[in-house]
C-alpha cells in the first residue's frame, strides 16, 4: 500500500509502465469538472472510474479486494477514511470473478485521505473506502484500475 500526494506521483514511475501511465493520467486531467463514468486509458489494462458519492459509516462499509487489478484511489473532493488490512488478516466472504471483486470479514486500520492524496492498493491490500470522518459528506474520487500481469 502507498499513501501520498499526487504532486509526488512521479516518484512511483519506476514501479512499472502501467502504473506510470496511470499516474500520468491523474496528473494530466482536471477531475473537478469531469463527468462520472468509466474512462478507458489502455483498454482493460488501465481504466479509470470517476465517482461522486456520500461517505458512509464504518458499519455500512465493505472490506474489499481484487485479484486482477491494482487500485489507485485519488480523492478529488471531500475527505474520507479508507480502511486497510493485509489479506492474511482477513476471511474471504465471496468472490465475484466477473467484476474482480472480493469481499471479506475482519478488522483493519483507517487513515484520513484528503483531496489531492492517493492510495495505491495492491492485490494483497484489503480496503474499505468511502468511510465518513463524522457525518456523511459528499466526495468525488477517481479510481484507476491497473491490471496485474
């Protein structure tokens, strides 16, 4: 897992060509006015999802993970907590293979994420995004999905 500000994203170019391309997409676009939806960057290898939502309580949250994709979650507006835990500490509930979406039971830790910050979740990083700090608030996020070879 990596937590940083987009201003430092070039520090992570060395992690691989697809990650570099994903970070460059984040650097080169103004997401404040971008419509919600899916944006293709390199077919199924790299794509982005722009989403606006209201943050929710931890009780409403879901521990999730992915086998085939790395998530780069970049916060555009609002503030949220993101939960994280290692795969070894969690118990698998179910796997939706068509959507590469695993759900888990277990516990983890939480970090506050502010606009301009991103979190990279590798396949071993189970996460619970979109959690409110106090009462629910509006947030906007870009999730870049990077296929793992």
